């Protein structure tokens, strides 16, 4: 079974992010790519600032 985010597979999204950044995307970056309109919890925002 292939997992997809709308019209693109997770693997395809991961490869596009990898190509744009030059390294593997983090789990947070993948989450943001999948759910761009979803608000992140405050604890995650604080961790990103470190």
C-alpha cells in the first residue's frame, strides 16, 4: 500500500525536500510539508527556536 499526501507520495515529497535542502528533511519538516495549514503546538515552536 502506497501512502500519499493528496496527489504526491510521501517518498516523492521527501525527495523534493531533500533536493531543495541538500540533506534529508527532519520529521518536523515532513509534517509541515504534509499539513501546511495546521498550527503547531507551542512546545514544538519553542524547540525550533533552539
